[in-house]
C-alpha cells in the first residue's frame, strides 16, 4: 500500500516538474477559483441574518424551519 501511494505521488511530482507551462497554469486556475468564489459569494449568497437583532434572527430561523422556502 505504501509503495503504491509513493508511486502515485512520484508520478504526479515528475509530471508537474516536466510541464513547461505548469506553474503559470496552476496560478491561473487558483486565480479563477478565487475570483469565482468571490463573485458567487458577493452576488448570490448574501448573508440573510446580517444586521438583524437576536430576536429577529430567532424568528427568521424558526420560520424557515417551520415553513421552508420551496423552489
């Protein structure tokens, strides 16, 4: 088992060392993932409970548990 894991690890390490554009592509992929996360979070997943008092939060959560939004 240990030998198989080591062989797979070495396979990927050697493959990435021999890539000519590997480092630039990984930076591009990382940048893309970060930007997608930030855009999706900013425009589609706004915090619902932000700016509400503790009682309003309790009321909102209890309403969602009792009558969930159906899409």
